[in-house]
C-alpha cells in the first residue's frame, strides 16, 4: 500500500499518468473511440490491452460476416442440399483461418516494427487488430442492400472497409510502437512485399527448372510433348 501511494504521489508531482490509474474502457467505448478518436483510443488499448474483449469482438464479427457470406451459397449453380451443415463447416473453417491469420500476422508485423526501430508490445497490437475486426460488420447491411441495388454496392462498401481497416491498422502500429507514419506503413507493407517477392522467386525457379529439364525429358521420352 505504501509503495502504491508513493507511486501515485510521484506521478501527480510529475504530471504523468500512473499505471495504477489506467482504467480499462468498456467495449462500446472502445469501439466508438476507434471510429471517432482512433489514435487516442489505441494508445489507451496499448497501456492495458483488453485481450478478452478483442477475442469476443473478433469472434462475433467473423461469425456474422461468414454467415452472411454463405446465405446464398451454391455449388456450380446448384443449391446445396444440407446447407446448415455446410454453413457450420464453413464457419468453423473460417474461424480457424481467421484466428491463425490474426496471430501470425500480429507476430510478423511486430517483428518488422521492431526491426524498424519501434518499441511496443505485441499483445497491444494483437488486441488492437482484434478490435478493428468489427469494422467488417459494415459489409453486412451492404450485402442486404446489394440484393436490391446490385452487387456493385457491396463490392464498393467492401473495398472502402478494406481501405479503412488498413488506415486504422497503420494508426495502431504508430500508436503501439511510437513510430512515424512512414515506418508504420513500412512495417505493414514490407512483409507483404517480401512474401510476394519470395513467391515470385520460387515460381521463377520452378519454371526455370522445368524448362531446363524439358529437353532431357523429350530425349528420354519421345512421346513427351
């Protein structure tokens, strides 16, 4: 108790906020803050990451968008007889894929942010990424409206949501790791660029290997095209 009192007295004297005084905002306050005041809200999230809330928001958002996406499911133009079982399977698979992408993506961005000089907690970025997933819920009413006006509307909203999510994620990286906007953008885009270059190099090596062995195959197997 005495140590806590001393910490509070020191922070009041210096004008800094004590970790003991950091209060976790509720879910609605966080979600509203992400839309209205993203930078300051993510800074609060970074101080005390609400991992449980982020997990709940991420799960609910993923389940709802998956269910909406499979509402008119068909296979090569034919309706699926057991649509309920199919929807359940797709939802479970979507959750597993979403959780894996969330976890691995956070780890990769955290590594690049530190390589670029940022200093922050991966747990804070993990929580921020989960909370940002609620933005995809805006595609749900867009999908319903698209049934009346056309698929172009849902595609347009989906693209806008994607851009909005990327911008907010850059803001999250900047707030969590205390880095410039340019470095935050680099921390997000460099992993994608490196992965694309690696895949391109792998494909080029495979094509070169096939082209190099093709004459030999044609000599050994005359019927080989």
